C-alpha cells in the first residue's frame, strides 16, 4: 500500500554528485520514484555570484582588455 504524498510533504535537498557518477545517481533516484528538479538560470546565476565566479569592470574597454579582445 502506497501513501499519497501531498506537495507540502516534500523536503527539498541539495546533493553534490561527482560528474562521472551523475548518470548512475539519476537512475537510482528515478528507480526510487523520486524526481530531480532542474535548476533555472537564475538559480545557477546566483550560485555563480555566491561562489565568486563573477567579475565586474568599470567600462567596456576595460572588459575587452581583460578578455583579450
């Protein structure tokens, strides 16, 4: 007998999986009947900012020089 799970009974988690194990991880999650929620672009952008992977320049000229364009 399987209980019905309402939307408010889920717990959202963040799991870090090595890239080479991601396919196996997805298969296990699917076999257990769970789903993996894909991140939207805004979530990925916020993670970049938090991790310091964002640069800023005072002008377009400065940016072009830094990028070697």
